[in-house]
C-alpha cells in the first residue's frame, strides 16, 4: 500500500529531478556560449552544482544535452514572444520589443 509519505517522497524526488535538470540546462547554455559545444561536461555538472552521474542520468550524451539546450532556448523565446503579444495591443510594438530584447541578450 502506498502511504502519504511515499507520495511526498516521490513528488519531492520529481521536483528535485526537475530542478537538477533545469540547473544543468542553464549551466550548459552558459558554458556552451563561453567555450563552444565541445566544452567539458564535467564543467557543466560542476557549474550546475550536480554530479556527473546526475548529468548523465538526465542526458545520455552530449548531443542530447545540446538538443535540449536548444529546445529550452527556443521555448524561452516563444514564451517571451507570447508574453509581449499579450501585453501589447499593437503587433508591431510587440515585434519591436522582442527584437530589442533579443539584441540586448546577444550583447550580454
């Protein structure tokens, strides 16, 4: 029989796992920008604050990690565009804000 404690433990693990995955994606994006796609996966794990086993538990290989980093970037851009469209009554103003934000990110 599954107890409430079991459910809380499983949910906690899932939340921890999602947090670790998100930390790895952020660290990987930063390191890939700084050092390129061949950057050390050990450095990515270290920057994310997780062990190598955690990194490989989420991402079987470098290609999978790169793929998921790119997906996260596209999703963030799409979410930002959706937010701007919802905030602006004028489509051109939304596109203009999006372009300015994209240009600013590129200079960081």
